[in-house]
């Protein structure tokens, strides 16, 4: 899923799968990835199965690098563009393509969209919400960039897990890959989702500071919330959030569509975080309570 509202106009195209994409997909182990997804969904106590997009529903028709289309549950991977980006950034194109494929598969797995008749759809993918009629967004898209950040954070974790299960590369190769991406960001403005990842990290850091809950647990809670299709609209959450986050933060987070809004939100999160308020203590109980009920939060 891309950051803007323009997406979803494209749909699956049988013809547009070149030999390079075909080769790449033939070498990707879909069954290992499905197993990983099943484990993640089980850990999060999801009420649905993790459905990924099969190889036959992936085409080469994506702008710029990858996209997931809730309309027909298909994925586009633009391998030529990915290769060029990898070359400009000095990273391994195969790892980059795998990271992008996993990212799009996570959108597919967390898709709870409901078609309303032939032309209307309430898209609900992870934390993201948008209503479309005949492909045109009606009203505001909500939590789109936040959803991208959480999806990408999770995709990076799963890339590491996938590679360690396949065992065709060393941990060091994967570490180098992520390091180079971080480096490339300084010169290659196009690398997707870097700001959104910083936003998720700043959010986790702030909650950790406020509540002293272990960062790994907060990260898990954020990812599990996405798997279970939760949002920030539950009254209990809202009330607590108003005590912890800067005023208007959640509204801005929901409506953020531009990278400079994301950067401003990161700054707001980084300012403050005392950990002494009653709200902080309630947060701690809330997060720990949720995770305790799910069990096995430190697993893996
Ligand atoms: Zn996305």
C-alpha cells in the first residue's frame, strides 16, 4: 500500500510478469513465509488466519517499487525499479526485493476490507482506514503513514526471521544490508518508509519512557494491534493517550499524509516523557495486562 490515496486504481494484470520477477518469485519460499506468518498471528491471538497472496496473483505492474491492492487482493513488484534503487544505494537487490515483497504480503495478511456492493469498499488494512466509491476516496484516509511505518517495522523483523530459517545468508549480510539502507538514506531520498519507521520507533520510545515497560514488549503490542485490526479509537485508549501524548497528537497521526507532518510528529514525541503521571502507571498496567493475556511475549 502506498502513502497516498491514488493507489488501488491499478489491478492485477496476468500479462505483466517478466522473466526476472518470475525467477525471483520461484526462489522465494512461500511455504516458509506462510509458516512464519501463521506463528505471528497465533502469538497475537488473531481472530483470523494469515492469508498471503499466492505467486500467481503477483505481477510486475507496480509504481514505484511494490504495492498491494485490496480491491482484488493482488500484489505488484517492480523488479527493474527495485534493481535500479538497489544499485544507486549500494545494497543487495535480492534482499531489497524480498523486503518489499514481505511488506506487501503483510498488507495482504492484515487486510480486513469489506466490499459494500459492487462499487464501494471500506478498506481496512492494518491500522489504515479508507472508504472508496468506484476507487475514489470518500472522506479522509486514516492512519495510512502510521500503518506503513508499523508494516515496515514488522517486515524488517520478518525478513531477518525468513533469512535465518532459509539459511542461505549470514546474519552479518542482513545486518550490512540494513546498515547500508540507513546510510543510503542520506543521499537517496527515495528509500521508502524511513521516516515512518522513525515515527514508530519514537512512539515506542515515548511509551517506554512514560511507562517503563520494556521496549520489546511495546513494539510487540504495536504489531499485535495491527494484526488484530485494532485502532486508537477505543475510548479507553483515547482517554489515556490524551494524558500522555501532546494535545492533538492522535488526530494528527491519523490524518498525516505528508512526510513533513511525520517529521513534526517525531519531534513532538521526542520532546517529553517523564513517566511519573497516573496515566503512565495505568498505561503500564494496560500494556502489560494485554500482553500477559496473550502470553509468550518474549518469545523469539
Ligand atoms: Zn506499504
